[in-house]
């Protein structure tokens, strides 16, 4: 055992001995050194199951044991209730002899235990951002007492918060908490996948007044087993959903997951529902046990928790289909493998999913499968190219060879969050003068780039729309319309929550769907086919009964991703370099050779402009999504018709009456210019989607899109033009 072990509290040393640890891991030793010997914030970034949680808590709990806090001493913030519940079980074991209480605080937690903590605040509090928002809004006085001696804030899954509007919410809440309590707790961030440590350190320390240390431990990157297999749909026009390549794909997945504890990842809820329903059907026909579960945000919490528990403790080899919900670090024990259907959305997502397997000394094993339907015509030069397949290879290469992960773009003008925190502050404080409110909000670090003029515009708009109301004394309070917004429990969340219908089998909740399936209609949810028995429109409940067979379900929105220039350039390298990738099946290797031949013949890997027909051209600048959209709008600004064929496209389709050389000259002229991005012909209503945009003046929403999404300087740089 290291010297760090000797500095830990006796009850923690006992816990380590009882659990048979032979030594502290490198990340745990490094965390002890930072916590015990400095006053800095701490960022711990290492692989899943590397002991990060213990690394944070062991020295922190030692400090709390030796110097008890006069209030809650540790605030643990998690993006998921499930993660809190999981960590709660682990913490309870560690603290059993330490006399340090731990309380979880979220919508499903015990009200009596919450009330007891308010009366006698101590120990560790585990909470979601939404519950912390509710506390600050509705129990401001209690917060002063509860956190008057707060020592540490531990933020789990830092990378998740950094990519999300909830991250801005967390930073604002922590600053507001510091102001009302007069404390400046140290922050500890935990993350498995970070591309830019420096960016994450800056994010974690925002508004804390402390520097941040991120010790790099010597984690050896061991072997990874990867295999990519391909299936092709028959081209006979058969519309049967389970035919041709799909059927062969399902049979293969059944065989490859049989008697193997597996997570099957897909990029949409519809796809994972359909896959798991088919696997269950095949199992029934083969008289195999039903080990198939589904885990995504629309499956009920009860069924998700049941799947997590079964994966962790069941003797059966459970196979769970999931989207992003099982990317985060919920403890489900050791997996035999993970399966990814199609390409992950990003390198970060791949890293998270790879991290779910290979725990506790196993070699990570990840199987990729995809089904494609290639129906090319002689006139279609680019149609036969499977860009998702190329992206998959590029993602694998970037992470396994370079450990590269997408950097997270800054959010400089989060006007939707500006609205939210303005309303939250007014609810928490009561009446404030416009000057005091502006000082309270604009001094938050997350809003430092928002001007006084923009804030005045927002406040004027909120008064006009009755979200905010002036008082006779010249102050501001929440207005008639604003009261309806802030007093609804949905206000605590800053992410978009669609209108859902609850699906119930008798009184057992199954999950939610975003449209009504009338009586007699069948649909799939939680990997099972249901038939609607009745619909209660007023309560938004669909009552169902379980039936046999396979059905489908569709949601209106699934997550959208964007591509980084480094990833797009790696796709081009895959087209150009002629390399053999040993993880590709022979069918995949043959498909890659075919795509390379097409790319070589069309010239897309080497030419900026490629003719597709007399007046249609493909423009391949090989830049990321933001830069590609910037070029698209700049072309429109010159009167040149352009479109991005799909969200993650790597090229533009341009209608142009001139030659390819003339179009190329137009693009060079754009790159050499200084366009006013605010004057570009953007579509009506264009925005960076955010929950409260509807309450913000559209001029600000448009400004956010121009300044936080469009990237002309990045376009010029990535295309190699000096400025």
C-alpha cells in the first residue's frame, strides 16, 4: 500500500482491507495528493471502472471525518437519478463505520429524509441539477443553512455536462450557491472521456476562484477486440420489415449474443426497439430463454432499474438494447461484449461505449454490425458511397490509434439559459431592481460575453410578454405568464422534454410515447409489442395489453450529432490511403475497396468541386458540420443555390450555371472575403435548439446561431487559407 493509504481515515482503511484491495490505483493516489496537499480543484479523467469515484470520495471523506463540517460537507451532482441510486449503494458501504450520513435528493427520494436533512444538515448530499435548482428557487433560506460549511462539490460525468445546456445550469447554480452562503467549496470533476483536458479544467473551475489540477496517471491502453460485419438488403422491392439483410442481421445478432452478457447500442430508440423485439422473437422460436431487455429514456424508470439490476446480479446472460442511457457510468458489472449497430454518432460516444466492456481486467470486445441497401444508378456518382460506414472506420482509427476525442465548442450566448436563470433568480429573491437583477445575472461567469444591451432587450421583451412585471416601486417581479412557467415542475429542467403519453399495462408503467396509438393499434415499447386497449386523453395515458408478434414505434425527435473537421478529414484519409483494416470482415473490406474505387473515379477526395450533372456540383471542402453550414450560407449569400443533403453530410450539393472552375473561384472569393455573417440569408426560425427559445426575442436567438454555431474563421483555417 502507498503512503496515500496511511493518510486515509481508519474506517476507509478497514473498508479497503475488507474488500481485498491489494493497493490503491494510480488515479486514487493522485487524487489523495491533490486533496490533501493543495487547495486546488481536481479533475479526474480515466477509463470506466478505473476507480474514479473512490478516488474522489476516499480523501474527501477522510477530510470530513477528521474535520466535521457544520452543514452538508459534500455535494455530489449527477446527471441521472439512476447514477445517484447506484453511487448511494456504494457510498453506504464505505460510510457504514464512518458515522457520516449520505442523503439522496431527487424526485423519487424519501421526503422524510429530505426534511430531516433540512433540519439537521450534515454529511454527503447527492442531487441532480434539477433538484438543486428547485432548492435554490424555493428554499433559499434553507440553502444558507444546509450549505453554510460546504467543503466539496463532486460533479460526475463532466463530459456529459460540458456538452449540454445542463452544464451551464450547474455552473450558474454553483455560483449562486457560493454567493448566498459565502463559501467557496473545492470542485472535483469525474469523467471517462475528455478530448481537451485544459478546456475541461477551465469549465470545472468557472466562477470558483480556484485553479484546477488534472493529474495524468499512467494508464496502459491494453488490447481491444473489434470486428465490423456487414449485411445487405435484397433489392427485390420486398417491403416486409424482417426480410433479406435485416433477417440475416437479426439471426447473426442472436447467435453472437447467445450466452454472452451484452449491451447492444443503436443510435435511435426506434431501431433498438425493433432489434430487441426481433431477438426476443428468434429466442422464442429457438426455445431459448428471454434475456432481452430495453433501456432508453422512454422506458419507465422501474423497467430500466430492473434491467440494470439484472445485468449486475442475474446468473442469466442478459442482453440489453440501449441508446445513450447506458453510456454513462451506471455499475452493471462486467460485460462479455458490447455491440454497436451502425456508426456511433461521435468519437466520444464510441469511447463511452467501448468503456462499458472490458471492465475488471477483461479485454474490451466490441462488435459492429450494419445493414445497407445500395441501389445505385449510372447517373448517381455519390449514392453508392456509404458515408456512415466510412465514418465508423474513421472513428475507430481516431480513438484506437490517437485517443482523439472531439473538443467541446464553447457556448458564448446561451440566451435560453439567460431567460431561465433570470426567472429562477426572481423566484428565489422576490422583487429586484433592473440594475440589481442585471448585476446578479450578468456577473455569472457563464454569461460574461452577453452585453448589457442584449440583457435590456431580453428584459423589455419579458415585460411585454408578461413573464416579468414592473412594480410601482420600479422593481421587477415574476409576471402573470411567468408564474405559470416557473411554478410548473418542468421549469427545473433546461433540456427539451416533448409532450409524452404514459403507457400502462393495467397499473404498471411501461414507458412513454410521443403520439396517441388508438384502441386496437399495435406498437413496440421496452422491446415488447403492445395493443392499445383504451386512451385517456385528459390524463395522457394509453392503456395496453401485451400481444405477440413484432411491431414498430417511432418518436418525432432523436438526438442530432455534428461532425468535427478532424473526423471528416480522417474519412478522406480512409478513402485515400489504401490501408487494410484488420477488424473489417471480408465483406466490409470488399465494400471499402468498391467505395475507394468510386471515390477515385469521381475525384471527390482530391478536388474541391466535382460535377454531378450539367448544373449540379458536389463541393467537398472536407470540414466539420459547423464550417460546412457556414460555407453553405455564404454561397446562398452570393445567390448560389446550395444545400446540405443531410445533417451529417460531408459535402454540399450546389446548383450552378457556370463551370466547376468558376464555382471553385467563387468559393475562393468567399474565403478571401470578410462576410458579415449576420446579414446572410438564413432560413426563418433558424436556431440552436434550446428549451426556452420561444420566450427570448428572436433577434437574440438568431444572433446565438450566427455567433455560436457558424464558424467562418474555422472554415478559412480548416481549408488552409491564411487570413
